[in-house]
């Protein structure tokens, strides 16, 4: 399936260490001719960290996509009634956002976008990146894997010796995972060593 012309939401949450790779993939997606709307969680649009300044990431997103990022819950809400997206990917998805999504909490622009989009019975793709994936969030991953219209970019343990509960997605599989999810398929194998 071609991603050309597909309306793709790319939602950033506060896993800042993955942004460098995420922006490389965002560029590839733009080169495919997709119509991209980025959405930033309040943490991702409001926090500077050692991985970069929030305003620089917002500017890069606008430059790559040609559109201003969505930064508020009211601006994310029309995604539902307007059926604005063919697919939404949370890229990267923090443990915080994952846990809230699994429990029906909608208190950030990204979670609002996810809720609004899912009401249209369309695919939501998650790109896991959290130190508690095999710990506190394992039950939430299981719950979301069994939820209609939710898919995962294949993921694995990134540092089993030093961070035994940590798992992270293969961000380089964004394009094939989007294609599979648009066809209603989970890209396999979903568990893939890093
Ligand atoms: C430098 C830095 C790196 C972080 N990396 C991660 C991460 O990789 N995964 C994660 O789940 N949380 C990470 N966090 C914590 C989240 O940013 C924090 O839980 C935040 O509340 C997430 O909000 P959001 O899910 O709405 O974006 C990091 C925080 C900081 C300051």
C-alpha cells in the first residue's frame, strides 16, 4: 500500500531520547507524499531537556510537514467529528501516555487526538518507548494489544542487563507498520530483538 496522499497524524510524547530517530522517520514519511499533521503532548511541547529544546522540535515538525503542530486539547478534538486522519501514530509513546490510553484518560492533546480518532473506527499505531514496559506497564501493553484498531510498531528490550524492564520500538519500521495497520494487520513479528 502506498502512503502517498494518506492523512497521517504523528503524535509526539515525552520520550525525548528517541526524537532524533523519530524526526528522521518523519522526514521519510513526508518524502512518501503523506499529508502529515503532528500533535505534541503538553510535556513534549513544554519541556526542554538534554536531548534538545521544545521550540526547536516544534519548528522542525512544522518545517518537515508544512503544517503547525497541534498543541492543545481543543485543537485536537476536531480530529474526531471531521474524520481528519486515516491513521494516527503515537511516535514515540511514553509509559505515561500508554497507561492513560489503556485506562480511558484523555488529559493531553495526544490522548484527545487518540480518543477522537478511535471513535471513527480507524487505526491507531503505537511506538513504545518506556523503561517500565515489562514492569508497571506490562498489563497495559497486553490490554492495548487486545484492543480493536490498536497496533504496535515491533518492539524489543533495548538494554536487558542495565534496564531489564525497558522496551522500545523499532522506529525504522514506521512505514511498513503504517501500511500494515492501514490494512488492518499487525506487522509481524511484533516482538523483535533490538
Ligand atoms: C529527558 C527525559 C527523557 C524521558 N524519556 C522518557 C522515555 O523514554 N519514556 C517514557 O515513558 N518517559 C520518559 N520521560 C518521562 C516523560 O517525559 C513524562 O512521564 C511525561 O509526563 C510524559 O508525558 P506525556 O506522555 O504526556 O508526553 C522522560 C523525561 C525526561 C525529562
